[in-house]
């Protein structure tokens, strides 16, 4: 009897030992899982922080690219405006210079025309008259190729933009405000008046 009680006590002791061991093992496993979870959470937080830093770096880089691109576009626009402005200024200076030279050449053309008109019919066949006529034609051709054109005046309606009236005459054959005679030819250079035609206006 005493021996049976002893065996029963030993079995109970062994069961208690196994239960304690199982509980301790379960606690160790739970502790390990908690540690692993903490590690995973920490690693996730680190990765998120790294992503934030990368995004910040990327944002700064993109911002710098945008700023440089904007500066480049502004510089190109300013250069294009400068180029257009200088081209206009050059064109204006060239036109002013050309008009100045043309104004000085026109009296020469006038003198050639006066000289040719004063040559008699007998002298027109002379070498001097022929040479003078050739020089005149060459000069007028050069002016025409440069963009200089004579203003049409005689028989046309008087236009103050192109004609300068210095005399008025009564002429029943001509209409009112019509150019009766050109006293001095006028010329244009590229659609701008270099010299107005000096005219006599009828009625």
C-alpha cells in the first residue's frame, strides 16, 4: 500500500515537471516570436525612413532640374529677343544708310536727265551723247535693282504722301486734283519715300 502511494506521487511529480517544462518552452517560443516581430518592425521602420530620404533626395534633384530648365528657357528667350532686336536695328541702320546714299545719287540722275534732254537731234548720234546715255541707263538700272523706283506722278491723282505740289494750273482737259506736270521726279526705296515728286497740279 505504501509502495502504491509512492508510485502515484512519483507519477504526479513527473507530470508536474513535464507541465512546467512545456510552459517554459512555450514562453521561450513566445519570447522569440516577440523578438522577431520587434526586429521586423524595426527593419520596416528603417526601410520606410530610407525611402523617405531617397524621396527627399529625388525631390531636391527634380527641383534643381526644373530650376535649371527654367533658367535655360529664360536665357534662350532673352537671346532670341536680343537677336530679333539687333536684326531690326541692323536693318533700320542699313536702310538709313542706303537712303542717305540714294539721296546723294538722285541729283546726279537729275543732271544726267537734264544733260540728255538738252542735246540736240544732230548731237544725239555723237559718241559723247551715246556714252552719256549708256552711263545714265547703267546708273538707273543699278538703282532699280537696289530697290529704288520712280514715283508715278504725271496724269495720276495728287497724293500728298508721294507728291509735293508747288504750282497749280487751270486745265479743262484734266480732271480736278490731277498732276499736270512733273517738275522733279520722286523716288521710293523699298516702299518708303526717299524724295517726293515735285509737281504741278491741275485745277
